[in-house]
C-alpha cells in the first residue's frame, strides 16, 4: 500500500523535505487568521486527475462552480485565494454581484471592453478620458475592427443621438480625469438600457466610498486599484465589478490574455488599502476642500474645479450622485485648477513644487496618502490630440492635484509659495 503523501520520513532526505515540506499541515486554515494570508503559489497540487478535470471544466461555468464543494485552485493565472478574497470584498463594497481583478487598471478596462465588443462594433466614450484609455480606444481597438466615437456625456441627449446601430458599449469616467466634470450615471445608464448598450463606468476617481455606479444602473464598473483603493502608492491593480452574467467571459479573458493581479499585489490592497479607505478618504476630502477654497481665493488662479466647492457648476448632480456609505455628500480628493498665464505659468508652479515643496510631490498617479501634483496636458493626457483636449475642456494651464492626508495648512503653505512663481 503506497504511503500517504505529506508524511516526512526516511528514506527521503532532509534536502527533499526542505523542498517539499509537509503536504498536509494544520498551519493552513484561513478561518483562523486575523490577517488574511498571502497565498503565493503559481500552481496548485491536485490530489487526483479527476479533481484537476473538474477544476478546469468548472472554471468559467458558474453552475458547475456552484455545484461543487469548495474552490479548486489549479494555477495562479486561473484563480487563487488571496486575490479571490480581495474580489469578494470589492464586489461587496461596489454593490455588484462579481468582481474580477487584473494586473492594472488598463488591463481591467481592456477586459471590460474585450468581453463586450466584437469586430464591427462601436464604443462611444466621453471626450475627456485618461490618456492611456484614449490611446487604447484610438490605437488598438481599430486594429480589432472596433471604432470609438467621442461625445459630450455631460449632456445625455447628445449621447442618445450618438448611439447608433453598431454601438455596443459606452465608456466614461466620473468625475472625469482630470477636468472633474461629473456625468449623470443614472441618466446615461437609463439611455443605455433602452438602447441595448452596455454602460461601463471608470470609478477610479470617486472609489466606492464616494460613488457606487452599479446601484445607479450602470452595467460595469472598472477601477485602477493602483489609486485610492490601494491608497499608499505601493501596488498596481485593476478590477471589473459587474453582474454574474459577465463573470465567465471576464475570467476566460483574464486566463487567455494573462493580465492577472499578483497575490503579492492583491494582499496589501486587501490588508491595508480597503480597510483604511474610509479613513483616508474622509481626511483627504477635508483637506481637498480647504485647499480648493484657498486656491479659489488666490489672485493667480483663474479657475478651480472641485465638486465640494459651492461654485462647482454641477453641484446638484454631484451632491445627488457622490455619496458615502452613510449617504453624506462625498466629493473625493481630486482638484483641477487653471492658473492665469497658461502653460508657462503652470509649468513654473509645478517645477517649484518639484524642487522646493515638502508636502507636494510632482508625480503622475493619484489617490495616495501623499499629495501629488501634475500637468495633465503635458503628462497623463499627452496622448490626446489638440482637438480632443479642446473638446474635453483640458486647459494647457491646467494643474491636477491629488490631495493626501498631510496637514492642510502645510499643503496651503507649499502651494502659496509655488504660486508666487506664476
Ligand atoms: N482610469 C483612470 C481614471 C486613471 O486615472 C488611470 C491611471 O491613472 C487608469 C484608469 C489606469 O490605471 P493603471 O495605471 O492602474 O493601469
């Protein structure tokens, strides 16, 4: 009778034990961890060929998954436990049925579009989009026979007119990166439902703490987890949260295109990012309001856009749509402002911050505990051609500020000094 695996005993050498350890150990029990463990195993031991076959056949078949007892993990690129725990929590907080995570936000956006669109289809997007999303739509999608069109979603009637026979999906950010215009999710989702089009909302700027688009009727939410959900600037990640019906295709897409979130990146988001989301966002919002008010009163600033300001042009919509878990207005932490003197003045301001500011760092990305500043037309949105920038209301003198958790007075001090150079 063959020996049961897992028992270390002679004639195996200590060296083999160091390679294999014990196969069965009482040290592996998720229920008894206070902190979720990192499971870092690129492949999984299968105790029988039948279990392997059942894992493969049930991978994208939700009914087969529901029938079997417990998960069958096969290979990291298919599914793995640390990432799965993060997905459960993200689906819950976004009020969706399922979440599938990806290596980055861009991988998540590509997957959401990839499972919905076919050659010959068309996607309609809002004029202003994160530069790489714009590049995905204009550089790569046409190679797959998919056309992108751009309209102003702040007027949903224009979107209604733009939807044509071939339109299969609409994609937008709200608040929009970097202009912070707000798009009426319920209105857009209503149009999409009537016209049989899938609505995809990039909720990166708001996070589920400030806005939950699925509860307003959207079909899919995409995230760059790299930003406020991770929160500390340590890890990249992306997610699609949606209805159960899209889960199989998203898993298949992720398996075959391979843009999986590493469990080593999922773990900090699960252990540090999500649990501290509310605390960080509340502090960042308080700071953002103080900083936005300061900027609004500064003679060298032409315009400040922050959904929390009284002067925000779409204030009623923002108040209705952007609410925290308690239903309180939650305008998030991003500010867009335009300095008098245009691009050269903005450049001087940002360079002054880079060289002299203690609390403000010149860097792309956003949603970290540290305050970051950048110039979108020169950096994050440089992929947008001049016409798209104009249509999207991006100003060459525009500056994007991602407000962190520092002392608000210190942030204002550093900005005041930098504005003297404008
Ligand atoms: N969506 C928005 C609104 C972004 O700002 C970004 C990145 O800045 C992305 C998506 C892409 O995310 P990632 O860098 O994680 O791929």
